[in-house]
C-alpha cells in the first residue's frame, strides 16, 4: 500500500505537524482518513490563485473558523498529501517489470502488525513467528503489481533474523524508464534455515502472516495448508511405502501457488466480494493436481526397517574373553599364504644333479647337503627344509656331497 492510502501514515503526519487530536478526529469522522482522500477533498490544488475552496472545506469540517496555527498546519498537510498522491500516480503509470516496490512506511507496518495481533489472538506473533520486513515488503509488492508470485521457503525470514544478521547490499547496473543507466543497490539477506520440519513450519507460518498483512490471502487459509503439509509429512506410511519427503512437500507447495495464480489472473487485489485468493483457495486445495504429489511412494527394494527385521538377532556379548587373533605372518605381500615352487639351487649342488623338493613336494635343506647347516645333523629337518639328500632319486639320510648316486664333477 502506498503512503497516500494509509490511515496510519495520515494520522502520524497530522499529529507530528502539530494538529490537535480533537481537530484530527473531526476530519477523520468526516471521511478524510487518508492522504488520498484529503488531497481531493475540495476543488483546490497547491499553487492556485485562490484558496477559498480549501478554507471553506476546513470551516465546514471543524464547524468553525480555523485558527492561524491550524490553517498553517492544514495547508502543509494538504500540500504533502497532494504531492504523495501525485507521486503514487506517476509510479503506477510508469511502472515496469524492473521497477522496485515501495517499502511500507513504519507507521503503516506497525499498524498492520497490531491489527493482526488483535485478530489472531491464539498466536503469539513475535520471535520466530514474526515475519521480517523484507518478507512483508515482498508480499506488498505482489499486491501492488496485482500478480501472485511464489515465495520460496528460504526467503521467509523472521524479523529477529533480520536484526541479528548482517545485511549485504549488492550493486547492480539497471536502466531507468528513460533509458539512463544507473547503479542500484539492493539488500540481500541470508536465507532462512529449512533443514528440519520445525524450521520449515516456522517459514510457512511467517509467509502466511506476511500474505495476511499484505491483504492477499487470509491467514486461516494458509494455516490450513501448513497444517495439512506437516500432517502429511509426519504420517506413518503403509507397509512397502516410504515416508513423504520434504521435496514432495515443496513441489506440492509450488503447485498450489501455481493454481492460485492461474485462478486469479484478473488480479489479487481485494474487492467487494472478498479477496480473490480466498475465494479460489478451497478449489485449489482440493485439486487432484496437488493431492497426488503428496502420496507416499513405493519403497525401492527393501527399506532399512524391513532389512533390519529380516536379519537374525545379534548375540549378546558374553563375559568370556575373546578368542586370540591369529598372528599375521610377516613379510607377506602378493600371493599371501602360498609357497612358491621356484627355489634357487646352489651351483655346487646343481653339478651333482640336485633337486629342490622330494617326490612328495617336501622342501630340502641345501645347507645340510653342503654340510654348512647350523642345525644339528642328527635332526631330521630345520626351518630351511628336510635333512635328506637332494640328489635326484636318492633322498636318503646323508648329505649330497656323500651320496654315491651323485654325478661326477
């Protein structure tokens, strides 16, 4: 809403200029409740040669001749009202898609919040529930443009979040209506958190309150949609189906606003029959295009719950000491646990016709056959192999150097 159509702004400016409350109440009772109505209360415009129409209007409203101080205040208030209304008309006629929406006046913003708190007595509109100024201004911008636009969850920040977080200003080059290039700065806030169900619910409540303050959609309709989404999210799915995801809820939320925008193509501004979005809400809410998006989807394969149910129960740990682990053999790389068939036979034994293993595959000790083994000769084997002759076909209990079947050197 522009300054010219705000009752709160008109009252604030009149009292700030010094007009007494009793005199202002007379104008308010006469129907001059906004700057727009006061600016066209008589056939007079600032700068005209004669101000008789203005003086007569003041006298008729007060029921007496105005004092010199009252006349001065009322002239100033009339001139400011006329200038604001003229500026609003110019803004509306020259408005383009790139035009920035005018922010609400502080008095109008505070008045809307007070009216909303008085109407919605069951909801404490403060803290996480109070919508931020940027969110309210964005909704009011939609109302001024007379077009419904979807407001994403991350943009539904609270007033407390605005005050406690830094605001960044992005500088962008834009063209004016006259084709002049100018540098425009736009405030940029950090997005609202939407990682959990309660955070999403806070965002939806703030968006509903902002739409209600902007006179686009009554809060009771938006709250009905919010509770339906949260109830759908928390409902236990049937066997073989998975829970409705937050992604499904977001898609359904966008679809509802798409249907509302299609149903209000002629505009969203309030009329004598009511708010267009309120009149079209129930039909969009019950639409199958929205409801089918919130149906539980079949689980892909076995869910974690079903998979866990099919597993055998875990054996509780006993008090007995755990079995000792087998030591890992040292220096094992590739081929771990396997014995290689290739062994290097000393040259002195090769000349005697030696082999590495017996006919049964047992390894032979080459040091024993060369009489250089550190182990006792009476032992049958050592870590290097069996203490048997390595001459092919012999394998008796004597070194290869003493074997009668050895090859001649």
